[in-house]
C-alpha cells in the first residue's frame, strides 16, 4: 500500500490559491459599506449595508500575479524574517548562545520537563496582556536551540513559545487587540466578564501544556518518534550537539548581557511605545551587529554570518508571501464580505445555545480569511453584536465566541503570516507542523464550544 505523500508547503498553498480563485467565479461578489467611527478612528462595517456588486473573478494570469502581490503586501514581515535570521546567526557565531544553553542544560539536568510549562506560561502572559503575537518570532531560534539541547525537537521548541503565546492570546484575559476592540465595538465595559476568560484560559493552558509535554517525553525517550526526525540530524534532536559543554567565558557573558538588555528594550518598546515590525527589525539588526563585534567577530565575519542566516531562512520568509496570495485573490474577487454575510445569516437561524456555539465556529471559519485579530473584530462584531441581541445571546458571549474563533486557529491556518513566519524561523515545513498541532486544535475547539455554551446558559454579561 502506497504511503500518502503530503504536498510541499508551497504546492499546498498554491493549490489553495487556485481553489479560492475558482471560488470567485462561484461565490457572488458582495460588499458591506464601511464608515469611520469618529470616536475611535476605526473603520467599521455597517451591518445593514450588504449588497451584491459586479463580479470581479480572478483570471488565469491574476492567479500567478497574486503571489508577487502577496510578497509586496507581506514585504514588511518577509524582510523582518530575513533580518532576524541573519542577526541571530551573527550572535550564534560568537559561541555565546551555545555556551549559555549548555549552562542551562546542566542546571535543568533531570528536570528538563520544567522548561515546557515555565516557558509556555511566561509567553502566555505576553499573549493575554499585550496581545503578544508577531513579537514571538524573534524568540523562536532561542526556543528551538534550548529545546533540542535538552533532548526534545524543534517542534517542542517552537510550541513552547508560539503555542504558549497563542493560548494567552486566545484566552484574551486583557488582550487589547481582540477582547478590547470587540468589547468597545459591542459597547461593553472594557475587559468586563474577566472571570470566565480566566477559567477558560486556565483549562486551555493546562491542556496545551500536557499535550506538548507528552509529545516531548516521547521524543526524549526515542528521537525517532519526532515528526521532523528525518529533517534534522539526530544530534540536533537528541541534544548530543551540546554534550561537550562550551565554556562560558567573560566575553560570552557580556554578549548574553547585551542580548538580554536588547530584549528588555524590545519588550518595553512594544508595551510602552507601540513598536511593531519595523522597529523590532531595527532593534534586532543593531543587536546582531553589536553582539557580533563584542563577541570578537570582525566586520567581514559579521557580514558573512548575516548573509548565511538570511539564506537559511529564505524558505520561511518567502512562504509568508505565498500564503498572503490567498487573501489577495479573495479581496480582488470581492468574496470575503459575502462569506461573512452568509455565515452570519446561518448563525441567526440556529436555536438556543447552538446559536452561541455557531458564532464561535463561524469566527473560526472567518479567521482563515481574516487572520488579523483586530481586523476580524472590526469586520464582524458590528454584525454579530446586533445578531446576538436578536437571537437572545448576550453580547459578552458573542465577544467570547469571536475571541476563541479568532485565537485558536492562528496556530494552524496557512493564511496566518505570524504562523508561517514562525515555522520559517524554526525551519519546520507547514505540513509537519499541521501533523503535530491538529490534535491540540481539536481539544481546544471542544473546550471552546463547551465554554461558549456555558456562557450562554449562565447569561454571561453584563449584557
């Protein structure tokens, strides 16, 4: 019996582009009118304004053009990945990271599993407080290096950072970009209903930790159990690469100190000054060059290391643009609003508690097309809030349904630029990540459905 061959990541994404392009001939083109909310400056949807427009199906050449257009639209993220990959390689070339990780490995000897819940919890705090998402990308190489050094694999290193932040982001206890925006649009008190979000977060976090720890245990016991075993050298998965402890010199300590100071400044900039991709790329480039020079590399060695790092990350950087092509096709074909309109109408016809659960699943579907948290809130909550009033679901429950629907699938949909960038930094093909993460997504969606139904039953409010 022939083994099922999973398509290459680029092939898979381009097939989705083709399917969506065909959809522009089948799905009627339609749009909502949009207006600027003077109070907040946000562009919102008029829920009563949906109307059909002249079809603009995406043609043969437009399908191919969508890829370079996607590259242009995602250029900021793509070049951010190149910069981070190059800068991290410069720092690695100083030997400070390997020496520091060796020290941590010795400290964790016999307690390696603690790395998983502790790291996931730290990053979940970033997700639930200031909506940490794109910022996680810069930490992925460190997570992978640390996880493989203690005998896990790159999937574990990616999950402890990406999934850790994602469970906090989805739990949304104080997330300003999802819960904050959705509640303000729904005219709810800011961050009200926090008690149920805390309970939901706790359950989702425990399940995520258990799932990652269980997989990590299997890999540590037998590296061949790793889903990415054939893609990495066994010593990179089993931790043998750092068996001979690198001596932590004074220069190494100085490099690591500068590294920590830059990371601290980066976090401060994100939380206090609103730094985003451009500013983070600038900080990371400066950090790489300065750490390289302090670590004893001459300017030519710094430049070579930067180029090598950028080359090694090209697959992951460019895949972000290919994934963005899916959204380019849907936008040019004017079918995104039509999908939202029909899904919203479907929810309004569901009875009782099923309508609340239906809202959650509708947002899960919409997230494939609008993976931006605040973007989805501004596109859907002006529609979902009035529907909630009509069908007897509290607006707070509608926000919870949106929050989970937007948050969970960011860990699995190929249209998420953050996910594709993360996998690029970790050098993990999308299809391998999908195989690793889909069972956890099933668990999260079952939990999400239950929590949303409970919210409806208890009249989750204040209204």
